[in-house]
């Protein structure tokens, strides 16, 4: 598959694959586009390019990652296994800690030099420079749901730097529009962007922030990926692309942005300034509560001559973000296996919206092994937010929810096999007693050993004999079924 360097390239590919539908009539970014996109996504329909969004001359793209097939295409593959295989080959050469350290210092390493972000003098994202506005009011920014606090930028690539190490962070955080020049910045305390802001606050400085809208699809995805702290997401994008992300210096601030972005907002956040943000119809399927969050001030906007505004919506699953989450599940499983070799597979079901359920199969080797794996997973990055982790034996297909429920119901004694911990939970977990802190549950659904308090023989599963299976396979057509 040819390398895609821009959102334009991705749109062309989707159109060629009949995975994109152009909407030529006017549609309103306030609620109407959300309802259209919601209906199409629920049927796994095409991506939508609204050519005449009301109130703007800039077309709006939504649903580009809205099916598993399009998610794979966005990553430059027909099947996710192609990319997973490349990651596994790398991990065969390096243990994970060494690999991450190497990637962090890529400019010094010849073997990785072809994926380091490539600085260009200029790029398409700076074909038009707007210094005095209008800024945000010129964009077809969505109001997604009736109870939302306002319009929201929903697919931003937010770029900051640590003031001490100069390490870049690239994340995706919703941005509520307050007026033409200011937005909220929904940084949860555990997010790297928030950490950078705290570092600037200690130094008594405002923090420069750049927001890129669009770019190549791998870079857009990488802004959502749960990469380890200190690893530049643009390096990770280069690793997936097997080619560097081209970047350019911003016009008014000391940050770099993807050269092929559609639109770039340059500005700053003052650590001392907060403003009420929300509510917002979130991926939980409920409105997240309003709260005090930092404020982003736009000081300059650049864009392509023919810019397209990328957007997404979240809500009751399945939505577009679910497929991004499943991609992370597949792409980061090899790293988890490297740290926990007993892990065979991991499923973060779409209905569990990333942080509610994790179903894990392991090669069980000793009493208490399931407990050990569950606690280890709670210690790994964003998996720490997972509300319920269920551990199964190696032969269980954790991707099959029918088998998961059947095994779970049969394999546990609730008093013996359910255990609890307390710790950080997702800020959007409205069920926890207090914001950001609550309980998590582990379930050991593996076959029990005598040492684990099971004094009876574990029964054999019902299986047809191989001879009869082979006989019926040979005669299947003769049955006329």
C-alpha cells in the first residue's frame, strides 16, 4: 500500500475503495452533522465528507476511522497483523526497556534514523497564514450533543514540550470553544500535557501549545496511542509508517507541527488560568460533568489553501474512537507480552469503552498466577484505569464474547475468585465515589489448583472425538445440508 503523507491522500484512498461519501448539500455542524454521522456509523457505513458545512467554507471530514477496515487502511495495511508482525520482529531484537530508550535517542542511532521526524523549511500547513483572525469562527466546529456546553474540537493533535527535557508530547484532548480565540483544554491530571503544564507552572511560565488538525492518518492515530512517558509520539508514528513524519517550525511559537496538517492553531496556556469546561457527551455514553480546566489562547492560525477540517464524535458505542482503541489493543499487545511472557491475548471490548473491561488469557503456571498478572497490568500505563480485569486460561478465545461469558460463568466461585484493589481510575468514571480515585476488580477465571482452595477435580470439557469430526467433515456434502 502506498505511503500516505496527508489527510488528502487518505481521502483519495477511501474514495478509491468506495469507503467515502461526499455530502454536497449544506449541513449544520450544530447537532445535524452528528446525527447524520451517528446513523451512518451504526451501520458501519462510509466516511463522510461534508462539502458545505453551514457557516464555513472549509469542508468537514468525519468517520474516517469509523470501521475496522478503515482503521487498518489508516495505518497503511490491509490487516492489522501486518503491522503487529513488524513490531514483533523489532521486539525479538531488543527488550522493551532498551527499545524505548533507543527510540528516545533516535537522532544518535543510525539504525533508526529513517523514522526520526524530518524538519522542513515550510510545508502545506502554512500556505495560508492568519494572524489577526477570524480563527475558530471560520472553522466548521461541531456541537455534538444537545447537552454539550458548546462547540468542541474533537480530533486535535495537541503538541507541547517539557520545559526541562525539551521532550515533545503529542496527545488528543477535546477543546471546548469559548470564542474566536480561546478554548478549554481538557487535560486530565495523569495526561502528559497536564504534566508539562505543571512543569511550566513551577517555572512561572506560560506554556506554548500548538494544535494540528489533520495530517497523515498514522500521525492522527498516534496522538491517541498509549505510548510510554518520554517517548515522542511522532517517533512512534514514524515507526508505524516506516518513514519520518515531516515537521515544520510554527510561525509564532517555538514548536514543530506536522508539515502536512490541514490547519494549525498556535498559542499558549497560562498555568494560572482556568475556566469552566463542559458538560460534554462523552465516549461513556453519558455526559461528563463540567469542571475547571486550563484555557488555550489562539495567537495565529495557518492552513492549507484547500484545507479539510477533520472531526469525530463520541457517544454510546460503537463509535469511531472504538476502532482506534482496538488498534491500540493489537499494536501494544506485543509490548505487554514482552513484559509479561505468560500473556497469550488481550481483549478490550468495544462495549467496555477502553477502561471498563480487559479480558486476558494466560499460560497459567502456578497458584496465584492470575492475581499476579492482573496486578502487573494495573501497573502498566493507561491499563491502570481498567475497572475490571478477568484472567482466563491460554486456550480461551478472549475475542469471542460468547465464549468469555460462558467461561466466566462456569469457572469462578465469586467469594474465592474475585478480588479488589483501590487506586486511580479514569476521570470520566462517574461511578467512583470521588473524582479520579476508586476501586477496581480482578476475577480469576482460570482452572483452579488445589493450592488455590479447590479440593475437587476440575471437570473435562465436552468435545467430539477427532475421528467422528473427521468423518462428518468428509461426508458433509452428502448430508445435503
